[in-house]
C-alpha cells in the first residue's frame, strides 16, 4: 500500500467514525435523564402509550444481546467485521451496531452493553419481560461449524447467566442449530431447565427447516412443549445472502404440521420467496406467511410478532395489512429487535411522516424520545403508528405475549 493510499484511508476512516454515530446511535442523553430532559409533550405521549397496557401481559418477544467477546461471555464475531480492507460492508455494519448499542469502550463492550440494556429497561415507565436471544453458529451439513458464514455467536450459557442475574427484566431464549452433532443433547439440557423458546435464523445459520433430518429435533421440542421463534423472509441485518431460500415461510409447515408451535418473526415482511404450491412462482414472502396465518389448522400453532415493521425498507403492505386486521392482533406479539431501533439510519421517522403513518408533530416528539431511550422510542412509535388511510392502530393485544405461546 503506497503512502498516499494510507493517508487517504486514514482520512476516510476518521470521517466514517463520525458518520457511524449519525447512522447509528445518534443520542443526546442517558436513559436516567428522562424526567429532566423530556418535554411535557413527550411525557404525555409516553404516558398515553402505556395507558391501559397490562404490565403482566406486555412482553418484548425479540431482543438481541451482542458484544465482542472480551469477557467470559464466550461471544464470537467474524474477524472480517473488523477488517475494512477485506470486507468494507461487514466493517461498516459492525461499527454502526457498536454505535447503536451505546458501546464506547470496545475493551469492555460485553459488560457495557449489558449495563446499558439494563438501564434502558430500568428507566422505562413500566417494568415488563424481554426475551433475550442466544444466536448459534452457522453449521455445515455434516455438523461442522462454518466459521466463514458465522457472523456472530451468542452462547446459550451467556444468555442464561444474564437472565438469572436480571430475572425481573429478561427471559432466556436459546439457540440450537439442528445440524449440530449434540443438537438433541443441547436442546434437552435447556428444556429441562425450563427454557421454552428456541431461536433460529435459517438464512444466517444455514439450516433447512423442512429437512427430514430436523424432524427428531422438532419431536424433542414438542415433547417439552417448546416454541420455535424463527426468522422468515429475506435477511439483511446479518449475512445470509447465499442462503435466503432457507427462510421461505412455507418451510415452516413441517414443524407446524407436526403440531409444534411456531412464532414466525417479523411476519416474513421482507423479500421474495418461491411459492412451492404454485409452480415456484415468486411472490412476496409476506404473502406466503399471510396464507399460512389464515389456514384454520394453524390457528393455535402459528404466531408472529411485529418487530422491524417500521424499518424504512419494510414500510408498506405487511404493516398496512396487519394494521387493517385487528381481529388477529391476539396472535401477534410485540418485538423491538433491539438494537435495530437504535440505528438511526433505518428508523426514518421522516419516511413514516411522509407516508402518513405519523403526523409531523408526532415525528418531532418521537425523535426527542429516541435521543434519550431508543427502546422506549420503539414502543411509543409502535403505539402511535396508524394506517395512512383508515387511521387504524395496533390494538393493545398486539403488545401482549400471545396466550398460546
């Protein structure tokens, strides 16, 4: 690398560090400053958002724990995420996530992240349960780890440890890849500890939910009355481009037809999928989810949650359709998908205003809330968002853990 290229690179990276903070966590204050810094109008909006909400029923069903593995957490991240000269996309994503997560000391990132999410919860107006997610590695078909395609790894033991330390806030959700050679042993271990939820992201982890080899895994889950929380639809937040087809909603009919309860994340609200029932015609992944959701035989088995629907790239049909159907809100739950709501770049309140989901006045107020507590921002925003034509909002039921799960 010549001298001019080195100087140019250093300049660009220095400039980018400022940009990352604008794209990610563009915060002004700390969560504990909420009483001192929120305007009367913002305080009223927050109070209105929690009005009539049953604290015991309110759950955040989709919340990520992240870190750098610089403690005894066991967290791993793909080395490429720190190497801008090898993969600029991964490097940019890594830095935006760090900014959004409020991590300022990378040498103490694991603990700093936990301290921050505890504070975000502590200074919410209402104490509620949040389901924190482990995240297994990407595995090859032969049961070996695929390190190249593992973007990050959040161990089950670490999630369990956090949930035991802060039981007033956190519910553990484990992640067990069904191709692991010890998959059934690991699954049963957590089932016997009382864990009820297993998290998958097929296109990032490299598993086919419809594969016959996964059936024993489903049988074990059903034996212990566990629930599968699985991503469906296109994935962009984590690498999965080569494996997008694995997250086709129709693949989850295999566990559903076995009587296993499935919580399909995000209403499969992004991307295109093959419609296996109609000659592999390519349709919106959401359309396949919606078809399954209305299949009577899945009424007590298939559930979803509303996380990520307010991201600027997802605005449109999925959000409009679910807002227009309050009769099914009891089968969806609330999810923040944190730390995504703390990424300023993807939660564009200007877009929400321009498309008629919120008013200009509401935009100014939720922006104010964001600068103090992005988790509170997401909840309030989800409570006020309305259908641009009918004005229909999410009912209270959409913020409760569905009774079936």
